[in-house]
């Protein structure tokens, strides 16, 4: 399977309304969070609508908006099949430009032609999947989705 990944830009207006923020770095008690992230699984980068179920003809995006990050970082995404085996590991480095308060990245998984063409008999790809998100080697969150 070939996974393509990493595109970024400034946070689109209104995206923060779609999902809840997760605490990335724990500040001292009483201080505001220094860095947060918001991640959703989607089918289309032009329509940021969260999805939990995908068909074999969909592209599956793990779309993350980072708020308050500065400098260089490495993201890792583990794509875990229904049989609990890691199908793919995606790693990429990025650097947040000075002055950016928000930054977005995405990784994607596709079962389409030229990547992985699934026939009806390949049951190891059908069912409940998980995507594990890491930043700079630290596990951040697990996201579940279903492929039919």
C-alpha cells in the first residue's frame, strides 16, 4: 500500500467549530494550554465533515490542526487493520513558520487503483481499523473507523 501525506496551510476559518480540542502539552496548574491539536477522519479535504465509516473506494484522511506549536516536529501515524496488525506507518517532518498560530497536516490511506486494489476476498482489510497519532515520538490519540 502506498500512502501519500503531508500537506499544510493556515487553519481554515470555522474548522475549530467542527471538533473538540485535545491537550497536547500539560502546563502547570492554572496556566492556559501551550499547544493543542484537533484531529478528524474525513473523506474529502474540501469538505471537513467528520466520518467514521468508509468504503473501499474512499480515501481516508487523518486531518490534524495544530495550535500553538512552534519550530520543527515529526508526526507518525500507524494505520492498524482489523486483524490488529500495522498495515502502514507514515512519518513526516514539518516546521511551523514563524508567526503561524495554527498549522494543519494530513495523512491519507487509499484502497484505490495504483495503491491497494482490494477484491471482495481480502477480508483482512474489511472491518474496524484504528489510526494512532504521534507527535515527536509521543502517543497523542487513537481514532477508530470502519471500512466496508
